[in-house]
């Protein structure tokens, strides 16, 4: 079976116990039996390739993706690596912290960490991705110290576990310590 993945998903395959796969950067999966890609990846139905689409923004999504790949491909996950890299980041004490987010992936992370998401100006913290810095400049100035910038995919590690660890660490250090 020929398996392919994107550079951003290959760590999921490794953690799922898949030992042989191709990393494809150009999105051309025609000669592959299975392609593991990000959920937002546009795929073509005119091939015989089976696509496994993953969401890997939060620790819970990463764990679910590892399980999905392992089940679909009949492999055994590398438990010790998973336990070392992932931790339960859900925090009930964050429920009282109100955040306003400016992207879907940030909303998913905030929810996973236990924050209360608001859509108005009653937030404690304004969380935005680096690629919206200029567009949100005035709102960021108003928020002052309560504005928290998180790196987008292009400015964070490709490894989804390291990327999630970085983002969670930034949010924890900027929000949880002040409450």
C-alpha cells in the first residue's frame, strides 16, 4: 500500500505507527493508495486515492488524528512518544477567562484550554493570529497588554505536537498566570 502525507501531517503518521510513507509537498497524490492531509485540503474525487483528512490544531485533535490513522491503516500507535509529547491541557480554572478570537484554529485551541469564548468586547484577552496583525492594529492597541498574538502555520513548527505546545505555552504564559 502506497501512503502519502503532507509535511504538516507526517508526525501524526509516525506517532500512529506508520513506518513507510511518502511526504508530498505538491499535493499530487494520484499514484497513492492513501493520502493523509489536513482537513481543509481540497481533494479531487477523480482519483482512486483514499483521503484521510485530519484536524491537528489542539492536543485533543492530535490525539484523535493519531487514533484515526492507526485504526484506518491497522497500525499500533507509539504510546510512549504520544505520552511524552501530549498532555491534557483542558483546564477548568480557565472557564472564567473570557477570550475573543480571530480565527477558527484559535477558537479551537481556546475551547480546548477551557476558556470562555465571547464575540463582543467583554473579553479579558484578545487572541489573534500573526497574519492579522496589521488588519487588527487598532483593536490590538485598544486591548493593550490583553492582546495575545499566536503564530500561524507558516511561523510555527511544522510538527503539529511542537506547534501545539508552542501555542498553548504562549497562551498559558500570557493568560493563566495573571488570573
